[in-house]
C-alpha cells in the first residue's frame, strides 16, 4: 500500500524532469523513476524476527550473542556497501540474534532488506557462498561446511533424462542460482586450503543426481518430514562411502565416525513414536515456561516433602 501510494508523486516528479529538459532524455527514460515504487521483496520477513524472539525468550535460551556459552556468528551483507558483516563479532554482538538471522536470510527479491541500526542488510551469500573464513580466523582447526544447494545434473539422475526448461521459470531460476553459488563455493574451498594449511574444512552436500532434494518444495510443511528422512539416509550413505577419507582427518582432531550407526539398515530419523514424543516434549516445555512466568510474578513455590 505504501508503494502504491508513492506512484502519483513519483509520476509527477518524472514528468516534471522530462518537461524541464526534453532534449536530454525521452519520456520513457524519464518514467523509469517509477521503478522505485516496485516492492523490494515479495514476502514480509518480519515474522522471522518475531518468532525467533519468542523462541529465544524461553527459559534456558537467549537472544543475546554475549550471553551464549559458545561464540556464534551470523553473516549478512550490508546492502549499501556490499561488504560482509558478521553479527556476533566485536561491535556487532549487541544486535539480537533473531534480527541477525532475519538479515542473513533476506534473499534479495524474495524478502526485503532488513533494517538494523540504520543500515540495510541482505543474505550473506550475496558476497560469497561459504563464510568459513569467519570461523577459521577465530582459530577453528576443524570446520564442518554444510551446503544443501547444489545444481541438479539430469544426466546423472536415474530414469528418463529431465529437461529442466519444461518445469518453468522457478526451476530454471533455481538451477541458475545453485550453479552460481556452487561454483563460487568450490573456489572458496580451494582458497581455504591454501590460506589455512593447518586447519581442515570438510564439505557435506547432496548428490547432483538427487532429484528429491532439488524438486521438493522446501516451503511445503507436508513434504518436510519426508524430505528430512530422505536427507538423513542420504547423509548416512555419504558418510559411509567417504569413511576412509574422513576417518584420518577426524582422528587428528579427536573424533571418529560411528560406523555401526552408519551401517544400521533399520536406523531412521523419524521413528513411529516420534510424533508422541515431540508432543510430550512440547507440552513439558510449555509447562516449564508457564511455571517460570508464575514464579516471576511472585507466586510462592510449593514445598514438596521428600
């Protein structure tokens, strides 16, 4: 509504600019100023901050970088300068974690830039795909890099060859976006190996032939359980296949793969009873939050005789 309301004054401004010097530009060029009325994002992302603020306000949690037991960095890109910013670092640790996450997830075009302390921020991937250097600069000697976005390779996929153009514009754009960030990421991984020779950065990502991961709508709640189970099983297979490569690297840092769990054919992420357990856990958490709120209001805690 705000953008629509800006159209009349913008149109008048464009017209006046044209009439003032019609020999400098055409009327069409002058009307390009109306582009400022186009929304900067399709969806409102303020709910990310709101929901995470509620979640981090529960007992035992914090929305403050400075109160965490471990250091956390959330990377975004400052829109007006194009520079990456690591929230949680010196001078930026007073920003609420929820606001930093909202800024870091503000994918241009999909969500509008996030305003924090007078500056606008968008997705951290605008500069580079993987910001592992933030952890490596802080002295981390083992970094696990998880990239869920890989371009789909129809030639490697099982079954009939897939023509992505037949799936429409969203799929074409998804493939283009994934191809761009994937190529940049591998360049970055090579750079890390040279810049930090004493550290190990391990990359984990889906197979390019995994059509399930590529074509499933991640915004669909109905498909999330199935997709989570699929990703869990794929990760187990990937770790098993790479066990000889990963074992010596992990051993150097005091870790080892649980080969028994990887080889267990019956292991699953979503057990049949997981729904009941999750519901019970949620009820107990709500009860804990309610009790804590009651105590803060001055209700005396009942004495329980052992």
